[in-house]
C-alpha cells in the first residue's frame, strides 16, 4: 500500500497546488496520515527480514552474498535513504518549505518507494532466474561479474510492472472504499439531520464520533460529498481500472516468461501432470491436489493453457511427470522431487485472481453509484465496499505465495534457458539454504515473530480505523506555506 499510496497522495497534493481547491488539501492531509501509519509499521516489520538472512537462512546468504549485496545495497543507499530523507522534509515541511519545494518532496518519496521495489524485485528475480554471474570454484558459490545484467534481468523487467500494478490496485482500492464509505456515512447523517430538523425533535439528531462532523448541517455534509469525496473517490476508481488493465497485460507477459523459465511452476499451477498438446486451462480440480494420481479436472477451458504459454492454441505444454524426469536426469539427482506443493501452487494462483475481483466490484459498483454527478451512497453499499478493502491485499499475498512456493524445492532456481557456460551449476535447494539450527530454536523464533507481527498488525489496524473514522479536518482556508504554520507545537497527528 505504501508503494501505491505515495504517488496517489502526490497527485492529490499536485491538484491542490494547481487548483488551490481546499478539498484536495484536506484529502492530501487525510490520506497522508494513513500513509504515514503504514510507512512506520512497514519500516518496523521490514527490519526483521534483514536479520533473517543471517539467522534462518545463513547458508543461502553465503551462497548469494556476491549477488544480493549489490541490489540490496542500492535499495538501502539510494531508494530507502532518498525516501526516508524526503519524507522527513515532507512531514515537517508543512508551513516551513515553499509550496513547490514541499510538493517536490512527496514526488521524490513516491519515486523512492518505487525504486526501492525495483531493487528488491531485482534481487528476488535472481532467485527465479540467475543471470550476471559466473561460478567461483574456489569459494563454491556464484560470483557476480555483470551488475547491469542482474538489475536488467528479463524476469525483473516483467515482474516489476506487475508488482507495481498490484500496489496501485491495493492503494486505489483503499482510497476508493474509504471515499465510498464516507459518502454513505455523510448521506445517512444528512438524512437523519433533516428528519430531526423537520420533526423538531433534538433527541433524534444522530451522534458522531468524528470531530469533523460535529455541528455539521445536511447542506455541509452533502457539499462535502460532492466537492471532496466524489472527486477523490473517482480518482481511486479510475486508478483501479487502469491498474487492473496493467495487471492483466503484465500478468500475461509474466506467465509466458514463466512457461519458458520455470515450466514446473506453471505445470503445478494447473495440476497438469502429463504433457499435452492444446492443453486446457483448469478452472476447477478436485482431489488431494498434491498427488498426480488423485486429481480430477472438473471444469476446463479447452486449449487455453497452451494459449497462455505462447499465444498459440495448439502448442505443447510439459507436465509435472515429464519435467520431473528431465530435471532428475539433467541434474543427476535421482529420487529428488522437483515438483512444488501442487495444492498450494494451484490454489494460490486461483486465490490471486479471485481476490482481485474484489477491486473489480469496487470499481464497477462505485462508478455506477457515482454516475451522472451523483454523490449519495446507500449505507449498505458503503459497508459492502469497506469490506472489499482487504481483497487486493489478499490478492497480492496470494500472488507472492504462488511465486515463491511455486519455485520450490529451489531457493535459487536453475537457469534452464541460459546457454552460456554451465547454467545448471547456479542453483540451490531450499534444504541447502537454511541454517543448521535445532528445531526448538526455529520454532521459538517463528512463534516470537508471529506474535510480534500480530501485535503490530493490531496496532496498524486500530490506528487506521481511528483516523479513518476521525475523517479529514477543515483547514479553515489557510494554505500551508512558509510562515503560515499555526500548528508547530501540536502533536504530529494533528498536523495532518
């Protein structure tokens, strides 16, 4: 959400900077608060991963040290330092920096978070498709000899746009559902206030937990919907559509590359056990899913899997059993199971697609209810849309589970497509990458991290909930500029 929300906030602040309309300033500060909560929790949870490289994955870290050091150093020195420096200037620069300089800060933050994603994807892509290295006989590990090849890995160039599109889908859905929920809330409150005013019964005036709504009139609430929430929500809805189209295109490109580089992953994603010409796409299969002898394809789309592999309806797609034999022979590892967990891979791929449909519901439903200048949302619709907020998070998580679990049993997959040197020498099984810790140590740390992350997740949720309900505050028409800051001594949350 941080990757996608930073550019959206930059757009909001740019619109305010160009138009001078107060509602865009309010929207900028409102979503900035939610963004900063997410950013802070992301930093806190992300630090642990750095230590994991040397804890449970020390053998893996030794193996890929020459390669991972460069892109992760670039991520830290260039991307993270850039975003952290300018986010500090942006947070504390309201009313202290000239408006143009302050606006530039948030755009640099947006560039930084996306650059950070690029370098991390470049490192991950080496695990999927190792390039830019030679085998070092003395140290018995790959040695990087071409940094440019590592960061321009074709896997990176295909995966990065897909990841960014997923980030924009997540952030835009977040913006849209909050906007729709607030519009529904304002609509309900305006109707109740009107009814109370007509009846003259002050006891019927609805209470609110939002300081921004205390004393608000029906006219003010409806103006808030029309002037602020409607344009902000439309921004989110149209970005959902744009990012959805981008996900479809980049997903197709990534799938075609996976068929070439990791055919076992794609065969497992379809539970395709035997090689087929004109292979069908499995919509639904039943059975244990992790045993090729006990899988029944219930619903299939004829020839679609072949089309997804190379845009030809009659191409041949290799199955799990044939690939298993090929890998055992090529690597001289008889008895080794090279198939990932078919159940996780098959359903992870489908969960990714299914959860992404939640954003489709938000986009279609939101545009329908906001058609022809409308700005009133029924309460049930607002509640339904709010429940859709987790779906892009779950879609992204499912996609990463599919990507990483589908690579199993490799932690560094062999480069089957590279004809230079001995490409099959660059690979590592998961079992060879883990540290030699005892089971109690591993269980203790995993349980500890899970509890810590769970606690931080609760902190994240309740902070987000609190400030979403709190809503955007009025700026009293004061544009934050040099010398115009009247909240220097206020707590940080009130600065947004």
